[in-house]
C-alpha cells in the first residue's frame, strides 16, 4: 500500500548518502512486533520519547490538580471543600458543627511539596529533556538510534519506578513528605518532625534517588550520542540549537545531580544512623535533642549546588526548542547562531557558581554573598544575548503565527518578565525583603515553570506530526495558547505585589496577620485564574489525544519546510530512522530564504561558492 | 527487546569507555561534594581531631599493589601469556578483598578509640566517606569477578572486544584506587 511511498528513500540520500550497511543487519518488519516489546519495553528512541512525554503529561495533570486544590483553600478559606472529600478522605477536615470542610494544614503542606517536586523533577526535567532529547538527538544528528538503546530504556524505567514510589507515598496514612520541594533539614532529617517527615520522606528519598539514576543513564547516553554518532558532515558547528541545548543540559545533570546524592546520603545517615550532619540545637516540645554539631546550612549548599543548575537543566532544552521553532516559522535563519551556542555554554558554566543566591538570608557570610551577587547578575548577560537574538530573529521575518510559533514567542515574553525579577532577587540587599515571599514564587513560576512549559508546548505542537504522523488541531491550539498566556500572567503578576508587601510563601492561612488581610480579594482573583488555566490545559490534553487518532493526516515529509534532518525521514517512523543510507550534511541548520530559495535542507550539497558554516 | 545497530565505521569514541569516564566524573563530583562539605563543616568549629587508624596506611599500600597487579594481568593478557594473566587477575582480586578487610579493621580500631558514627561530625564524615568509597570498591570487585569468570570459563583468545572489556574493568579499578589515595591524603592532612 501507501507504505511503499512513505518509506521511499530521499533521492539525495540515496545518491549521496553515507552507507553504513544498515540493511546488512536490518530486522525487517517483524522487529519488536509484539505489543509488549513494541510499546512497553521498547529500545527505540522514538517510542521512549513518547513514553517520557505521556508519563510527564500524567504527572503534570496530577501536579497541577494539586495546585488547584491548595489554591482553593488559600483563595476561598471560608468555602466548604467537603465535595472533594471522596478523593482526599481524611485530609478534608469537616467541622461537625457547621459542616464546612477544610483542607488539613498538614496536607496543604504536603500538596505544596509534592506539586514542586513533581513539576520540577518529573515534568520539567524528565518530561521535557527526556522527551525531546530522545526524539530529536538521533533524528537531528542523523543517527539510527542512541549510543546505547538499552541504557536508554533503563533510563525510562528508572524514571517510571521513581514515579511509582512517589505516587505510592501519596497514599500513606501519614501523608507524603511536606517540608517543601527543597527538603531542608530538620524537617527532612528528623522522622518525628512532622507527619510527612517519616515514611513520606523516606519514600521521597528513594524516589528521587531512582530519579537521579534515570537522569544519569539518560545523560551519559545523550552526551555519547552527540559526540559520537553524528552523521558525515555534521560538525558540532552545524548542529541544530536544540541539540546543543540538550548536550549542555546533559553535562550539567551529570555534574550536579551526584552532589545532590551526596546530600541525600548524609540525610539518610541523619535519619537512620543517628549522625548529626545537618542537626544541631534542636528542641522538640521543650526537650533538647542530643543531636549536636551539625549544620542545616550545609544541606542547603549541597542542595542548591544541584538546585541552581537544575533550573537551567529545565530551561536550556526549552530555549533550544524555541530557537528552532522560531527560526522555522519565521522563515529566517536564527540570528547569531554562534552567540546562541556560546551563551548556552556560558549559562551552563555560570550556573555552577551562583547557588548561594538562594541562601542570602540563610546566614551565609555577607562578604561571600557579594561574589554570588556578581556572578548571579552576570548570568543576565548571556540570557540577554539570547533574548536579543530571538527578537532579532523575529524582526522582519515572514512570520507564520501558528500554535508552535505563538508558544515560542510567548516563551520569550515570559522569559523576559521572569528574568527581570531575577535581577531584583539577585541583589542580596533587596533579597532581605523578598526572600521567601510570593515575589520569589512569581519569579520562578514565570521564568521557569510557565516558560519551560511554553517551550515544551512549542515543541509538542511543532514535532507532533513527526511523532504521530498527524497534526494537532490549530483552533484548539490557539485557545490553549491565549488561555495559558493570559491565565499565567493573571496568576503570577499579582503575586509580585503580594511579595513586595512581604506576604510569605508556604503559609496555610493569613487570617491572623493584620498586614496581609487586605489581600483576600487578590488571592481570590489568583485562585479563579488558576482554575481557569487548569481547565485550559485540559483543552490541550483533549487535543493531544484526539489528534493522535483523528488529527489531520500528514501528507508530506516536511510540512513546515524545515531544514533539519528529522524531516528527511519517512512519514511513518521506522526502526533505524532512514531506510537505506544515512543523510550526509553539507551546511548548517538555518538556511532559510537564501539566494532566492525558501529553505535549503542540511543534506543539500553546496553550490559553487556557497558557504556551509556560519 | 532487540536494539538497532547504531554504530558504524566512522565512530571514533568507544561508547562504553566514554560512558565509564562520564560515570567516573559523576562519582568524583559526589566525593568532591563530601570533601567540600567536610571542609565547610570543619571551618565552623566543634570538630574532634583524631589520627587515622594504622590499618588505613596498610590498606593504601594494598590497593596500590592490587592496581599494579591488575595492570600486569592486563599486559600479560595482551601479550598472550595465559597463565600469568589469570594468576595476576586472581591476585589483584584477593588484594581488593584484603583492602576491604583492612578498612573494616580500621573502622573497628577507631570505634574502640571512641570515634563512632553518632559522635562528633568529624567521625561521622570519616565513616561516611570511607564507607561510600568501600561500596565503590565492592562494585569493582563485582566487575573483577566477571573478569575472572571470563578468564577461566572462556577460551583464551586475545580479541579487540575482550581487550576493550578488560580495559573497562582496569580503568575503573585504577579509578577507585586513585580515589582512595585522594581521600586518604585528604583525611590525613585535613583532620
Ligand atoms: C537573570 C537571571 C536570574 C537571576 C538573576 C535569578 C535570581 C534568583 C534569586 C536570587 C533567587 C532566590 C530568591 C530567594 O529565594 O530569595 C531565585 C530563585 C529562583 N529562581 Fe531565579 N534567577 C534568574 C533566572 C532564573 C531562571 C532562568 C530560572 C529557571 C529556569 C530560575 C529559577 C528559580 C527558582 C526555581 C527559584 C526559587 C527556588 C525556591 O526557592 O523554591 N531563575 N532566582
Ligand atoms: Cu538559582
């Protein structure tokens, strides 16, 4: 049937491609034919990418639903939440006299903690990097698969296990861990400290350790693949920007996650072996514990040495995706390709020497703080270079304002808004007022949370045809975009005012504080928009699954007129990506509108006098 | 669960070796974190000083010897000396086990001198750092066990594939050796 045409080899590749004797060990059509082997224990990078994506989406829905629950308690403390009792059971405490049900404070904290952990690690690290590194690295560099498909599969399954353990912890009778996603001691180090500090924290540690294994296995693989499996002609300076971003991201992960693990080891010793690495001078119910000599700040150092690179582990892939999507849909080469690469590297490097800006108020030496202020503010330079280049790429472009492009542009808007507040926070003097207030919540949700989601959405809408052979619905996509953009700003913009007024984050209720009482209306406003924005995400989920089966079919190989290699593979994905030879690359990835040609794919040979690199 | 052949003639890096080196970088970051935390904690006072147990000096010698033995085994393998290859391999493994025994003796010695895990943080650090290192040595012994199974169960042939496999074990074993020397000197001079 149509299969023949679909699998047909690109003429250029056929004539000029690189022959790696793929057919010699081709397995034919019965390769991994069973459902179990094909969809579950798959070693194909394209399937693993989908596994990461769908698992990430499930976690995103769970994590976002949690935020809606705690926002309802925060925005409408006097309304009854009895109607969610069927789901949350004893965590909704019903006042027998009035019949008004409230979220129990313990569970409020547990939800905040789980929301952060799930979104940061499971969704924006695994769901984002895992999906797109897996999908794009082999396809865009011209490789048959990852360097080690087996480790790649293990990487997914460790992530899956981490998820199972965390999910299980939600159902503990003492509840999941509730001491914040950063898991500072003593709440994390003393099992008796709070209800979630016991079994909940133990499972949190187990889950995140499994998660780190997954990140390391994945990262080693991504790095090896990029260095080793690039097709002929694909020099590093011809790599599309997403690949650069994934590459640096993997290096960051490889160097920073082990430090977190060492912190975890010490935490485990404090919890189970009676050591006092992070504990000193603790009183419980007036009684002094005999654990002395440790320092909770030590944990903060170890955590943020991972924690800050981690935020870039989240945002760099989004930046890479946005650069690509933007260039394709602006029909213009990305502006300043090399500057983009150098700023990715600079951001990656600087991200290791700024961690103490999370600790200005934790008692680090103010003299040392000065160094961290300077390095922190320097990060704004490569960040600004990137923003400038995106805007310049848009300038004078022949813009296609479709959903992926809108999300890419939205990303830039969010990154600017959130980056500017970072510069406020980076000054240790201003941070005295802002630290641990809603200003910080606003900052990192805009610059990391929402922006990274926008990068991810841009990527999903853009590469959906490559993943599923169909398009997502544009109308629903646009509703999704505008709803999310307006919703996100409506939620997080007011939080800056709350924060400047000193409203602390992670509080269950502000009733007893006269200073914050007049913010009741603003909190209602935020909650209403949180609910609306959540509903808009359901539009996306419906669009996604509907389009997998009923979306408009992809009829041509290269629907966007893009230059990168993934669009030279057949419409129907095959194992090994290219049926015969591998494409050979002759030019960089951004030849748009060049010498009267609308776009020139990377595997088209150079004309006389033409330059392939930029 | 079969994977596609991703390699071709053009790939210059040996992926397994590269992955091992990346993993070693990761492990170094972890120990770097331990020793940095040690320095930071030490600087803030309340720090008990004690001298390292004698057994650690012996264990340092033993793990060095073990590394050298494995190196000779590797050289013998490459030059086709079947018997020496096997002998040195086994001797290296035995030295590795001896290292662990000496570490254990060192811990009990410290414990008898009143330095225990739960006491002053300086002691906790020592047990933690040497303990996590010992775990990595156990990992190395597992790899050596596999190498011994290969040495005795497989027919002796010197192929590139087997050389590569041997090199993986060799590099890792040298790595835990060098790592220990770093930790030993660190603990000796920063006590
Ligand atoms: C111009 C660049 C940036 C600067 C100067 C900056 C500065 C800061 C500072 C000083 C804090 C600590 C505030 C406090 O706790 O008192 C902070 C928090 C945070 N930033 Fe940024 N930031 C920047 C960009 C980013 C980016 C790009 C991301 C993520 C993609 C990010 C994610 C976060 C997160 C997650 C937190 C809060 C963590 C928590 O306490 O839970 N920031 N930022
Ligand atoms: Cu930071």
